[in-house]
C-alpha cells in the first residue's frame, strides 16, 4: 500500500508493533498470536499475507497458502518447514481463526489439536485489546488505545455492513476518516459504490477468496456493476475468461489493464492466471504493443534474445557491436511493459547497458598520445566499465549470466586488451605519465581538509560516487590523476599520504609492499607507516 496511510497500513503496523520488546529486560518473542474467535478478520488474511510474509494461519494443511495445523505452525516458526522461509528480522504472526485468548489459557480443557500452541502464549505475545479481549473490527476501528480512534456507530446493521465492507475498508485513507461518522450508510456505500475496476483486479487476483470476502449482497452488487460497465459477468464466465479479456485489452478492458500496470505488485496472482489462458498465435508482426498483455510472448522474446546473445560468440567484435545495437532496437520496447517491472524481462533490461558497452567500445583507446588516451577514457571510456556493472545488477539467473558473459567478451574484452597493450607501448616509449615519487610534491592537506583513501575506487565507481553526492545536494569538484604503480592498496595508500616522500619501493618485492626509504623497513602491517 503506497501513498497516504490506509486502514490496511494501520492494521499491518499494529500487528508489527505487537512484537516490539525491550532487549534489556526481555527476550525476543517467539511469535505474535492473533486469536479471532468470531473469524471476523478471516476474509482479508490472504490479502494481508501478500504484505506480511511472516503471517501464518491455523487451518487445513496448505503450504502455498501458508496455512496448517497447530503442530505445523510450531515447526514452521522453528525453521523446520522447507516451504516456509521466515526472516530472522521479523517475528512470526500466527492467525488463529475460531480461537479465543481464553481457549489458549484453559490448557487443561484445550482442544487436543490446539494444545501444541498453548505454551506459545508464554514465549510469545498475544495481539489483543488492553482489556485482554480479542480485537474485533469494531474495536480496532473505534478504540483509541491500540486502535484507530474513529467515530463508529455500534448498532447491529452497522456491524454487519462493516464486516461485508472490510475488504474495501482496508484501502480507505485513514486521515480522511478522522472526525467522520462511520455508520451503516457509510459502509454500504463503500460496499456497493467503491472502485469497480480495482475490485475486478482483486477478483482476478484472489478468485474465490475475493468472492468469500464480499458476502452475497456485496458479490451480487459487484457482478451487476461489472456486467453493466464491461459487458462481462464474473459469476457466469469465471476468472480465466476475465484474465483473457484483461490480456487482450480490448475496448473498456484497456482501462482495466492500465490500472493493473499502475500497481502490478498489488495483484501478484494475475500473471499466473493469464499464463493459464491460451494466447493468440504470435507471428512475426507481434510486438510490444499488440502482445503486451501476454507474459507468454514476453517469455518467448526473452528466450529468443538469450539465443541471439549466445550467437555473438561467432562474430568478430565489429559485427558483434552492430548486432547488439540491433537487438537493443528490437527489445527496448519491452522495458516499458509491466513484465519488466515484475522482473520478468531481465535480458531486455540488460540490453540498455550492453548497447552502451557496444557504442563506447566502437572507439578504441589504441591511438594517439597518452594524453589522448587519458582524455578518451575520462570522457567516455569509463562508461563501458560502468555499464558492465549495471548489466550485472539486473541479470541473476545463471543461464542468463552465461549469455551476458558471451556478449561482454565479444565486444568489451578486445577493446580492453587493445587499450591496455597500447598504454604499455606508450609507457615503454615515453615513460609513465604519473611520474615518479621524486617528481611528486608531498601530499600535505590544506587546513580543514580531509583526505579519504578509498580502496578500489576505480574511475567508473568514482563517477557513481560523484553522482550520488550531487543527488544529496553536495557540491563536487572533480580532478583525476594517474594511479601510483603498481595500483594495489599498499602502493596507493602510501602515495596519497603526507609522508610519501619518506617512502620507497623495492624492485624485487613480490608483495609490492613499500618500505621506509631511510631504514628499508617494510610498511606491511602498518606500524612503520603510521
């Protein structure tokens, strides 16, 4: 949930706060128990699980839904269930539908199936009201002690409408409800006059769970609204038919698709529903515009691109660069599709940076003077190094990495080798442009100046640091020098120190460790250097 704080956000925060403890006097609670005797919250649990990966449910065994019997819950929070991965930074939350706090306290008369959880009331904490009663929806909305402190009517009809409208209520902006009277009219209006497109997406995402959360009256109202606005009957045609229409994006469904693309992570199951449908035949004319609704097409394009990148191994560098730019032209449109946002188009995203490598390496650094080489690298050459790092940020799968490795080696490696060999040739003929220690003045900082030595600060990472500092509002002045040789930590640290004129090197030192010029004592370990 993004933007203003919603009722759902407040509920998630309240559940998270229940596990807060003082480490000076307490140990971390084993779990948070959420009893709900009347099952008032049950309908929204699948929704909450999409935001709280630590939320587990007492119920029938179903690892995909993160539900199971009491003994399974005990094993899950102990880290003994392979299908459940809980972060050590979070406290598990156990939702207990049909169970009250009193059921757990009466250990002797406790149901046998529930007894494995009874001792957790002592090692964990119970999310309940200050009077030790279970949190009901009304209590959470109305109470100003742990709840939201809203003005809510308490008559039977309001409570009934509130229960039916709970799913939609989660999305309501909390700030807008302060000072407002929430009665049956408000909840009924929320139930039948909310956002039908949003509800349609939730139905496509949750399926039967959404239907059950609505109640008969709300469900029938939803069906009538969708049939009126979209000419589609959810009850008669079903989720898969709706998913197919969503993917086709025809007529008013174009708006529904756009709403999905605005917040695709809110509906994690919709892509799975679309993959169950039979897509149209993707011919040569299919493109990001006509096939954008189908993850199957995107997956097909990723496989084609994978093979095209592997084929670069057979091409000479100049042809490989041309081919990479062609592939970027073909696949760049897929980066604006929802599948890229859902991390299902990593190769298409990588092409944005591979094309930079191809363009930069078209111009070699193996001609002209050393000054020309320096200018070429500091102006544009470093961007190839930077782009390689960006590629490796977006590609994780081994098969994809193998293809990316082929592409990089096809254009980047020859450029590096040619540039390095040319630099060596120039140094042999004209000397190292960084000069010698004798020609360098002592590196004495100005008053108030701090010299920070950063190990491994390559030119491209230095440019990244510069951008970061500027984005934070700092003023940055850039200057570059040739590195001290050999460009290792021991040499580099000594070269920028205020005592560099007192330091020397040994030609036969295999560790490249400098020494004190006067005594020849090694700086290794730092004692003599300090």
